[in-house]
C-alpha cells in the first residue's frame, strides 16, 4: 500500500508539471501532445487511492474492531475487492512502465528558442518521459507495490477464512477460553473471594479434628465426633460429686 501511494504521489507531481508546461505553450499558440502520460498518471491516482482504501480500511478495522460481525456478503466483498486491487495494480504497472520507457511528448510545430527559454526551469517535464526521474521512480515503485498487493490479498483471504471458521480470536486465546469453560462446567474453578488457606484451615464454619467450629470459635460436637475419655482425676471427682448428691 505504501509503495503504491508513493508512486501515485510522484506521478501526480510529474503530471502537474506536464500540465503546466502544456498550458504555457498553449497560451503562446503552440500545442504539446502528452495525453498518454497524462492518462496513465491520472489512472495511477485512482489505483493508489483504491488500494489504500481497501487494505488501509481492512487494517484499521482489524486493529480497532477485530470481533466485529460481518455478513457473508461483506466477507465476499472483501475478497473480491482484494482481487480487483491486484488486477488494477498490475494493469497500472504495465501501462505506466511501457509509456514512461518508450513514450514521449510531441510539439507539432517548431517552437522558437525564446519561447522554450521561458519555460519554468524548476519543472522536470522533458519531452522524453524516461528522462524525468520522478516519472521513472513512479513507474518502478509500482512493481514492488504489485507484489505487496498480491501478498496482502492472499493474507486477506486467509484471514477471512479463519474468521469464518474460528472467529477473530487467536489460537491461544481460544484454548484458554475453552479451558476456563471446561473448568467452570466441572466445578474445579475456585470460588471468588475464597483463598486456599481458608479452605485448608476451615475457619469459616469448617471442621477441625472432628470438632465443628462456630462463629465464636467455640468447639461444638458434631454427629461424627466421639465423647472424650476422662482421666483418673476427673473420674474420682465425679464419684465424689455423685456420693455427695446421694446423701
């Protein structure tokens, strides 16, 4: 995209020089025939804008709105526009190269030297197009632009096919989301707000050594806990208390 836009800019600058030169001669009664370069340079403007619109728009859409919903017709339109961009760039590169290398502007009448001397010296608009450095650079930049346009179209096709089957997320993101979904379904996910220490210690109304712990941290027997065995001193005290109660 960048190379085609640079080619368009150089061609437009050269185009303006030839137009100004033609106007200068026409005001003095002479004609310059340069419609072949004017025509291909004008089409190169369309070619650069078209490629920049398709691939530039696709780049920014994927960058800022990757998970957008597109109808099947829109996806087909993306692919068709990419193919048309390849044909347009190829036609422009072939025609531009041929015209610049072999073509030239023509002035049918003999122009007096004093008229030619009045041409703006800063303008690079020689009658033979290949003598213009900007015209040659514009033509040559179209060829790497064509290769990049073909590569971008292939990438566009693969990206659209991937999104149709898997969605816009990358492979590792899909695998992570699938793992989290399976963990939630199997109940292995840790509840929010709880920690591993709390679960191990059982501080929130849990059990420890067969004894239930209530909110005030007081031991409370559960149905699974057995009575604690009394030692000798406790048994002697209980017997004395029973004898006293019997009297």
